[in-house]
C-alpha cells in the first residue's frame, strides 16, 4: 500500500480501498478505548466547527492542555533555543498552566561518554536524560522545542507521557522545515 500513488482516494469518501494491512474492526476498537477517545474529543474541539486554522500552534497547545487537564507540562528544549523555551514557559504560566523546562544538556555528560566514537570536546546533548527527568517530575505532556534530528526520536521513545512538537530544528531554514521541502521540490525547480 502506498497512498501517495493512489489515484482513487476512496478513503476520503469514507470507503476503504481494501489495501490496508490492519484490521478495520480492531482499529475501531482502538479508537474507542477511553484514553484515545479523550484525545480524539479534545483534538476535535480544536478543529471541528470551523475552528481549523483559527489558532496558532501555541494557542492550540494551551487549549488542548486545558481540555486534557494536564497538570504538569514539560518543555524539552535545545539549549540553543533557551530564550524560546523561556518565552513558552512564561506564556503557559500566563495561561494558568504549570510548565518546567529541561535542557538537552541535563546531566552534563561529555560527548565521548554518550558517543564513544566522538572526539568532540564539551557537553553532549542528552535526550534520554531529558525524558528521564521529565518522567521523574511526572510531566503529563512534553512540548518539544528544537531537539536535533535523532535526539527527538530518542526523547520520544523514552518519555512516558504525551508529546507534541512546537519547534522543529532546521538551522538552514529558520526552523521552518516546510521551506526546505519547497526549495527541494521538483516542481519548485521547473
């Protein structure tokens, strides 16, 4: 199955194409689990009824966090984006949400301690420590700000709560990865 090659797009008309490798009945059971229904309903309140496109991503996170009754929001951030993380923490606080930030350098591990092949001096990013710290602090939601490619994957694997990304690191495009797609697209070159 490759939806990018599909011509009929029947699923957009609520008709299965039949090429799925999963059971639709089991899928529906999964959607109806209470913990998934809570997220589905909170997400629907953000986009249904004409609200799609009316809120910024940070506004959506604030509303979603309130709706889900998250008590403790963790901000997992790249130390190079600490000013952004501070602004996000302050914005959350102004909205009555408790948030704490954990830098990618938490634990102060050297590069060669984390990656034996590294000969770089100085501190290493430590996304596993970020996740461990936010897990210890019992964060319900992690908001990711600018973790490096790969580090974000490790963080997502280890964090126990829900995760959303606010900022994707893309140094060449001002942290706007869509710009890189547009620049690299074959249609953009023609």
